[in-house]
């Protein structure tokens, strides 16, 4: 068996026979007790005769119990064998993700001008989106792809800190449909940021914004979306039904995003 923790590949990746045994055993476990060897052959890309030979071998090894008329079941020993190989695979994939892929982190940015692959670029944040500036910046990276102005470019080998300020969120509570209080739609326009986003949470909030001169930028997944926008430097007006306000402000506190709840009684 391979030693994933020590850097080797799992047995089911190094040994073709064990890889096929693993696949067939998984397919039997998924289809038991009525198992079609032809379906397994189609699923893993081998011949029906090969499946038949492997099933016979698995039965002789005590991993599969054969019944009559194409009925098979994976035994406890077979399950244990699957689990051990699966654990090896999971450990191997975890190492690949952390040691290999993690060391080659690539992000995407919008090219402010034409960028050649392998060139150093500056990183700046604009409108909540990372941009690559060939002219440089306080933070730098190396482009791993080429791109024309306005296209997405892959960047890696980051150095420095991208210089931008966190945005702020203003929360406008909207009474529920059963409340007697009602807000004037003009309050939305008066508090909407000149350069930022408007988000709505709840049907009553959407109705209020729809009656104003403002269109919502975020309608779904607002708790996560508003917090993310604020973290990326955008100002946001969140128009939310009163029942939704605590959930959103809790997320903003968790992300350390500056925010304030407007006093709807003053409108």
C-alpha cells in the first residue's frame, strides 16, 4: 500500500489491478443486491468479461458474496478494504490540495492595460474588483497568463498589501406587511450611495425599493453579499424587513464591516 502521509501515491493509483478492483467494488456496493455486470462495465470503461473476472476474484478474496441470478453483496471485509483505500485517497488529496495546489495560488484580476504573461503587475482594488496594473502598485504579483485591457488575467506570487478601505453599510429597516407604519419610497433614494450598491432583503423591502427611483443591485444571498461588498470597499444601502435586520447585522459584525442602522421613525 502507498504511504500518502509520507508523500507516496495511494495503492489504488499506483496499481492498475487494485484501481479496477476498487472501482468495481464501489459499483457493486452502489447497485447491490441486483447487479448488472454490463452496467458496471459501461460505467468504468472495461469489458463485461473483465468485470466478470474481477467479480470472481473479489468473491474468492472474500470481499463479495455471490447469490443467485446476478445478486451480489459487498461483505464486511470488502467494506473494510474500500474504507482503507478511500482513507488513503483522502489523505493523498488533502496533501495535494495543501502542499501542491496551495503553493501555486492563482487569483484573477482585471487588466487595466495589456498584460504579457510572466510580467510583474501592480494590484489595485476598484469597485470591489481586483485589477492588475502594468504600471505597478503598492502590492505586486506576477501574471501567469496574458490578457488584453479589460480581460481577466491570472496572477500569482503576491507581495505587499492591496491598498483600499473597507466600505460601510447603512441598514434601512422596513416594517412588515402587518405593521401599520409605512415608509415613503423617497427615503431609499435619499440614502442610496452615489457610488455603491443597494440591496434588498424581504418582499416588503423589495416593494419599497421598486416604488423608488432606485434599482436593487443585490436581491439574493444578501447577508453574505452585503458583507462581502463592504469588505471589498463598497458602500451599501441595505433595505431590509425588520425581521431580517439582526441576521444581516450579525454577519456584518462577524466580518468587521462598519455599519449603522438608520432610524426609520425619523422618516
